[in-house]
């Protein structure tokens, strides 16, 4: 699945990445099918999530408030949100084929 979770990154790292200037997204608890067309880096301000890759009901990655997460391009998954999520996020720019 290759989701990378960094628990409680330093405020210096968050500042260097410019996390607080990224767009915000929030979501109520529930289960949501998602496909990531581009790589996403996000920082959870609030919430708790389990991510299950498509077709694998027992394999999951869990993260929550204070975690910096990198989600790979092309991942099809289900987000099982147990606590209201509030996050900053950014997508890598699409790669062009010339």
C-alpha cells in the first residue's frame, strides 16, 4: 500500500513544508471510497482514519491528529473515518508526458 505516516512531525518541518498554507478539507465520520489520481501529502489537524486498500478488508493503515501522511498516486481505497477529520493537503503536480 505504501502509505507513509510520520507521527508528530516537528513544527520546523511543518513550517518548511508550508503546511498551514495548504488548502483544507474536512469530513464527518463514515466510510468513503477514494481513488488518488495524484500523490497527496496531508497533515491531520483533527480526526482518526483507517485506510483499507481496495480488495483487502483486513489490511489497513491508521493515522490521526498530528500525523503527516503521504498517499501514493493510484491508490484505490476506503477511508473509514471514526473521528471528524480536518486536514491540510496538497497534491503533487501531474507529470506531463512529452
